[in-house]
C-alpha cells in the first residue's frame, strides 16, 4: 500500500486536501483524530480534559503504529492518505513511525491566514487567538519541517495547493509510475491510450492525467526527480518550456526544441520527442514518407516546427509553410536549414527548399486568396498544386475551438494522388478531411500519430522495443 501522511497546523487544510486528493485518485482517506475519537467514544477536547495530553499522545502513537502495520501488511492494495493531528510531531517516536510509513507532506500555512479562514469555535478557544496560534506555530514549525519529506506552502489558493499536492503524489510515482502533464488536461486521451498499450504488453501500472499550470512546472519536475515514476508525457503548454528543467534532451527533441516525453532514470530526466516519429510512422502505414515529397504544412506552431525539421532531415524535396504569422514560419525555416546543414547530410539527401507563405486560414481560403504575401516568392495556390503531403498543424476545426477554416475548397487544387493529414483527432473527420474524402483522397486524422507517439514513449519509458504495427492494430481497435 502506498501511503501519504499529511501534517501541519490545525486549519492548514490537510483534511480537506487529503479527502479531495483521495477522491480524485481513488485512494482511501483516514483522519487520525477521527479514528481516535471513534475508538475513545469522545471528542479530542474531552480526551484532553478528562485524561490529559500525555494520554492523547499515546493514543496518537498507537494509531500511527496501526496505520504503519496496515501499510506493511497490504503491499499492493489501494493507496492511502492520512491526515494527522497538528501535534503529532511533538513526539520524536511519532516522527520516526511516520517517516517509516510513507511520504510525509507538510502543508505549511501562515497562522494569520488560518485565523482569517477557520472558525475553531468553543471546542478550541486557544486557537482562536492570533497570538496563541503564532506561538504554537513558532514552536512547531521546526518540528514539522524536520518530519516532512516534502513541504507544500498553502498561500490561500485552494486549487493551486491541491494541484501541488496531486503533482507530488502523481509525479513521485505514488499513484502509478506514469502520467501526462498539461493544462488543460481533463479530457486527455493519453490515460486510455497507455492503458490499452500496457494491457497488450502485459504491464500492470497506472497512467494518470495531472493538471500542471505553467507556474507549477518547476515543482512538477522536482517531484518527478524525487520519486519512483518511470516518466511523463508532456503536452500543451509545456512542450517547449520543460527542456529548461531537464538534464538532457535527445533526438527530435534536440532538433525541434519540443519535448513530449521525459524519461526518469538513475536520477536523471531526459527529454525526447516522439510526436514527429509518431507522425512518420502513421504516414508510413499509408505508404507515404517525406523523402522526395513536396510537403505543405499549415501552421507555424510547435507541431509544425517538428514536422518541418523532420521532413527536412528525411529528405523532403520542398517544404512550404502556410501560416498566419510569417515571422514564425521564417524562424522555423531558418532553424530547419541550420539543423540540416549541421547534420552534414550526404549528397543523396539535398537540402530542401523551404517556402513561407502568409495566410490567415480562418479569413481566407488559400486556394482562392489573392495577393498573399510570400517570403518564398510564391502564392499558396501554386504551392498546393504540387503538394504531395498536406498536413494541418493548426487547431482549426478542432472540437472546442471556435475558429474554423474560411473554406476548404483549396483541397480541390491538390492532386488526387496526394495525401491529407489532419493532426486533429476530435472530431475524427474534420472539415479538411471531409473535403479530402469527397475527392477520394487518401487521408488520416491525428489519432494514428497519437497512438504511435504513445507506443514510442512507452518503449522509452520501459526500455523495450515492441512490434509497433501489431500494437497499433490492437490499440486502434479499442478506440474505433
Ligand atoms: P501551437 O503551437 O499552438 O500552434 C498552432 C499554430 O496554428 C500556430 O502557428 C497558429 O498561428 C496556427 N493558427 C491558428 N489559427 C490559425 C489561422 N487562422 N490561420 C493560420 N494559422 C493559424 O499548437 P501545436 O502544438 O503546434 O498543435 C497544433 C495542432 O496539432 C493542434 O490541433 C493539436 O491538437 C495538434 N496536435 C496533434 C498531435 C497528435 O498526436 N495527433 C500532436 C501534437 C499536436 P500563430 O502562430 O499565428 O498563432
């Protein structure tokens, strides 16, 4: 059993955070004071009044010993979160038992905030006086810090403290060894995807979706480094920023700067990018590759950048970036050229031409647009006519996104033999793919890329190689 012990001053929030986290993780929750009150048949205040503090502290020690015994007995059971009484740290013996039982987390809250928020009422009159509460805090804070494996500062933002607690529990591997972090994350497809992959390869472990706001990214990587988690996947908005917190980045992550997979091994955090190889594998399933192709990418964000770099490295003949912000497109083109030259590719893989065309796709259909400015000197309709691979790397057409393509008639300019890929997978058929379907063109949505990037990430996490196509067939069957 994996156990979290929450400590801190009365009113620091440990019971309400513990209950909420337990509910979200499907862990069991215990409030040690409630256990004692139940076993004694009276309130803590009455135990103090009738039998005195030493008697109560003995009860606390016995309760802790019971929890420790239970934790050791049931090794693989459901996780447990325990909220402990504020004075539990006053006995050295208790601290030793707590640290033997599980991960001890201090929720540290300023007494002035506690006074402003918590009504202790008649049951605990001493705690209602600010001076007394400060005195207690000053006496105990060193004991709390000494007992805790981790310290979470509760600044009064309930949701943020809860997020930090969940981050610690999940990224330290206490609630499963795998997770995806991002914001938003609630509707992530990754837990279901990895569950299916784990099922097929016979891994019994949990993969969680953990919301991590940008301000908590550093805390998230610290938690990952501290625990036993095998690794995490990373999604919007952290793919670029996370590299700063890692020990190294490799392969496509080094080339594109975007990290979607972090492997935790031997205390090191290594960043990888499996998105781009995932897309390549998806294209391969359809008999397509970048090599020798005219590739047109819509958008100039993170995904587009990865595609352009990968297509250049794989010997695309020509790459065109149709984007709203041409400066971003030009930056990607310059970087892809630099990386290509640095790689000292041989003559069999000549440097691709890379063109950038300015086009706000929700305002104009590039096929009929007039006078589009082009850094590369061409307009979009010319480019579309010789496109072999068209890849949409914008969110236009995605479920929950208001912006749409102004029109998709531009698909009619592309050869029927070309391939259309939309990185979006919800809905499964976007307006762009529907237009390709009307012309009977070969096409795919983003689900295939998503599945392959997941398989590749799991290979990295587990240090194994798999039969990717067999796994893909199994997984896609679960979701179609
Ligand atoms: P991102 O970094 O936010 O980039 C989005 C790009 O779309 C930006 O360059 C943006 O232009 C451009 N864009 C938005 N509206 C536009 C418009 N009206 N006209 C022209 N360009 C427009 O996002 P990302 O991470 O690259 O992701 C892009 C898409 O790929 C998303 O739909 C995402 O869900 C999908 N994706 C799928 C997978 C998968 O596994 N299937 C993996 C990664 C991404 P500005 O630069 O001007 O803002």
